């Protein structure tokens, strides 16, 4: 039996595909390549270019590859873009998601691991954030993930579709063969690396008036390989019949934008030129995870919790792949 990975040509998806293969899983990937890269998926992995909302395609893949479960990454994921173009996000993340879930149910698949986000919490009422924290997203991207979580609950009630929704904090880092290659790039660590290398003229820091120690936004950064490991463990508990779960994935430590800049400067040995800009709409001031449930339910602990290690891995990927997957 095999695992269907939607969005498996994307950043987190492609890393997870590689580590799942190392763990002995048979994988089939579905990705429309609107933001993924065909080169990010090993040629030995069955690959279909198409939309997750193509019910006939999804059902055919399930049939042809004896799919037992789905790991669902495919989604648009830029906060700022979602504020400017909410219709695109609801159509892609929710409308297409409805069709995917319907196709899986009709094809007999009853297990799914869902790529959710800490953005479903919105502005924190308390820190660190645990799974019982109220969910009130501050942007359309967060709302699309919130809606999908609610849908999964309803599909379980109606159709027995068991799920693990993994609420990521900030994904970062790389493995030797897979890393970040976004167009446009919006994640902080690669943008700081670009500035250090001179690829970008100057980094823009969005906001220096947050209620944080140095005025810049604080985030919990988690290595992409640790995220992948959590997906593998989530599949395991679904197979073991442990039931549906909502689980945070984070390190429990927050770093400000300025702290990230300092670590990048230290790792690269280069100055990071930057300028201050206004806050971005929909950005909370602090997001830090309480990942106790991940430890208790999944037996998961981050292997690479240190920011310096994360930056070193990202820098290695960038220096060996300066134009991303075009290399």
C-alpha cells in the first residue's frame, strides 16, 4: 500500500517525501507545480501533475497505487498575499480541499495527515500556545486552514475519516538534497541569507514597534526535517488506531527577527544589510509553541532545535543550490 502526498513537490512536502521513503514508505505525489518543483521529487517516485480538486484524478491515483492514507500539504501559504487576494486562498485551499476530501472518502481512504498552521490561533492570549488556545485567525490564510480543520472533524463524524492536523510554527532549515526555493521568497531565514550574500540589496524588517524585547516580531522556528519526522509519526498513530489529533509542532523557543539576523551574520561571517519597514497586515507579535502534546502523543522531540544549526543547514543548501532547483 502507498501514501498519497499532495504538494509533495513543495518545500516541506519534498523533504517529507524523501524522509518517508527512507522510512520504507511507498509514495505517490500529486502536485500542480504552481509553486513546487518537479526536480524536488525523485524520478523514482510516481508523480502526477494536477490539482487536488480533480476528483477523478485523485480517485484514479488511489485505485492505481492502492493508497491507504493521504498526507496533505498542497496549499497557498503566503500571509500577505492572502490578505490581498483572499478569494484565491479560499478557492485553492478550501474549495479544492473539499473536493480532495470527497474524492478520498469516495475512494475508500480513511486516514489523512493535514498540514495546518499556528496561524489558526491568531494573536496569542497566552504563551506558549497549546492546542486548547482559542482559534481566531488574523488573516485569510489562517482562516482557510481553520476551515479545513473543522471540515476534517465533520468528515470524521460523517464518513470515518481519521486525521492528524499538525499546526506548524515557522518551518525552516534544509536537508542536503532539499531546501527552500520559493518565488517569491517570503520566509525570513532565506531572505536574511540572500541579504548576507548580496542576492538582495537590503532586507526589509517588517515592524520594530511590537511589544517584544527588541521591537521585532518573535517566532518559533522548527527544522523542516523535524516537521517531516512528525508526519511519519502521525501516520504511525493513525495506523495504530489512536484516533484523530490536533498537534502543535514547534521548539518552544522564540527568536526575534533581529536575533535571526545576528545568527545569520555569525554563521555566514557576513554583514546583513537591512532597513525597517511597517508591520505587515495580519502578523501577530509573538508565536511560540507548547509542543507537549507532540511529545506525549507522537513521541516526537525536535532533533534540530538550535537556531544556529537550522541556519547552518539552510546556508549549506543555499551555497550548494544558489539558484534553487535550477541547479
